[in-house]
C-alpha cells in the first residue's frame, strides 16, 4: 500500500518506481498524487487507486477516506483523512489539514493505533495545533512527516524543523533514524511514542 506517492521532480527527494496493490491519494496538491511512479501491483493485476471520500474494502484491507471540514478561508477542503484497518491495526494519515477536525470527523476517525502526521506545514494547522491534536487522538505511535530536511525544493513550501516541533509540544523520540518498523498489535506501547523514520535521498 502507498499513500500519496510524491513527484520526485517537484519535491526534490527520490522515491523511485514502486509496486502496490492499493494506492491512496488524499490531497490534490502538487506532489501528492504521482500515480505514474506506481508501475504495478504485488498480488493484484493492477493497483487499486482510491482518491475519493468513502468506505472501501480491498482484500483484507479496509480503508476510510474522510472528507475534512473545510479550510480556514471557508472553502471546501479537497484534503481527506485516511484511516486504514489491516493486520489488526488501525492506522491514520493526517495530511494537509487547514482546520482542526470537528466532532463528526473525529467520530469517523475513531480510536487509532498508529498516526502519521505532518508537523505543521505552511498553510495548514500550526505546530501547536498539530501537537494538541496528536495528544487528543492518543495513538500508541506517532510517525511525523513533512518537516524541514536536506534535499527538499523550495516549491514544497516552508516546513518547520522537527526538533522545534517536538520541543514545542514536549514530545520525546523513542526511536530515531530507523529505515523501517514492525508494528505488532499485541506489543503496542501504553504511552504515545514518537518514531522518526530515516528519509534517504
């Protein structure tokens, strides 16, 4: 499964060609939906692409694409929150949110185990709003995304430093610079842990 495969030419980081049975596109912004980078599937004849709000079931994977509750300018947001249920785990992806989710959206998200979230991209929720939302959602594990790093092009926009975000929200990193993680439903930590993945380029 891939969520928002990015355009390397736009972002500046290398992703390479990928294979995935399910591809989720939660945002129409530049660099978010590079389906051309997905060259095939693993267990299916071709990738199943989901880019609209709704409930989906692909094999043993359940996906909820939840429409967010508008932008700060009062316009309808084109950003969706992704909730994936697979292997006994509930994983939530929070993308470029411009407003805090309302009660209805939070109810649709429900209880989650693993949260993937931006840390406060320009034009979206601030770092403090993100941190508050993370703590309110209370996942077992948080994987931060979209923060300042070497190699990013200026077209991506202004991104905060991860260290500043963690300090502002009084969060400590449990694991740092790991290339991949294995998450076991039966071994999830009781208290929220922040895991920082290594982003190679």
